């Protein structure tokens, strides 16, 4: 590609003329808050090819106010010693991530708890908060109640750790049983040092399904010779922006991603 897939360019892609749209309020049946996630890392050229194939298979693209590639702003919370990051690095199967997220196009902000069990299933719980509480969810009563009910962490031991900004395309299969997200232009900022990093030309594809239904998206990626790659945006961003933290396993992942993106 001669140009990076910016927010503006993504929304002008020719492929949208071939793909039917689905609105946010029509997505209720495919929220998949309790699911199995499978992730892949693609180059931007591969992303365009995947979108082309998805259009041929009749996939829907989610739109918000006629926008197809939508902007997300996420803040991850952690303890002072980044315990949640360290547990993931140390291969703890049962783990948790806490975050606030603003969906720019829809104008909504949520506090979210993501729990992953030892069988690889992710369960997400969330509650809406004010946009002004993005960096201070503890000012919201419903968020504090959710934290008390479903987290081992207390509000007092948590603080903002990492900001991620990215542009997301959401695709839905024709039978409305599976949702796939494509995240591009990922920017990371360590909230405690101000260090900013990104991996140029990277897209992260995540297929979200209940685990019992065959995935056409997985078949398309297999036909493109792209294998799954376990990757966490929080752990990747922390590895890139935080010095003097144990991250050898994730540094190897970064090297693997860079090799993947530069392969001939």
C-alpha cells in the first residue's frame, strides 16, 4: 500500500459499495458478551483482501451515523505494580482486565470488566458512565458496584495505566451468529510516563463466537494462510511503552508481529 489506512481512507474504501450495512441497534443478537475469542495479526494489504472476501461472502459492516470505520478510546486500569499485566505475562489462565472505553461515533462511554477463565472463554460485563469519568470511573456509583461484585480489586488500588486509540471495523456474518472486529491505527500511551508507541501497518482481527458455530471468517483467513496469534492490546501496549517491567514473552510476540508484517 502507498498510504496508511487512516480513519478517513478506511471510510472511503470501494469495498463498502459491495457490503450490506447493519446498524448498532440491530446488533443486539450478536453482542456475544460470553464468548470465545480468536485473534489474528494482519498487514494493511491483507486487511483489504479480507474485506474483499468478506463482501463476497455477504458479510454486513456495522455503521454508526453512516460511518463504517469507528474510533475507540480505551483506558486500562491496573495496580501500581501492574499486577494484571504480570499475571497475563506469567501465563495465568484465569485473569481479568478492567477498562473504560469511549465509542467516539456513538458518544457513549462504559466501564468494563473482562474475565477470562481457564477454558479460554471471555465474559464481559459493563455499565455506562459519563464521558467525563473516562479517567475516573470510581466517581460513578454503578461502576463501583460492578467492581465490588465482579472483581478481586478495589477502587483504591487501581489507577489508569495505558491508553489505546484505534479505528475499528465491525463485521457480522450473514446468519448474525458471529462478530469480527478489525482494529487499525493502534496508538499506545503509558498513562504513568507519557511514553507513546505504535506498530506501523498492523491490524488485529478478533473473531467473537459462542464456540459452537462454524466460522466462515476463520476459513477465509486460513485460505489466506494467516494463522491465529494470541495477542492482547493491553499487554502489547504495555510492553512497547513501559521500561523495566518483566515482558520477555511479549517482546518475543512483538518480534513475531514485526516479522509477520514484513514478510515477503
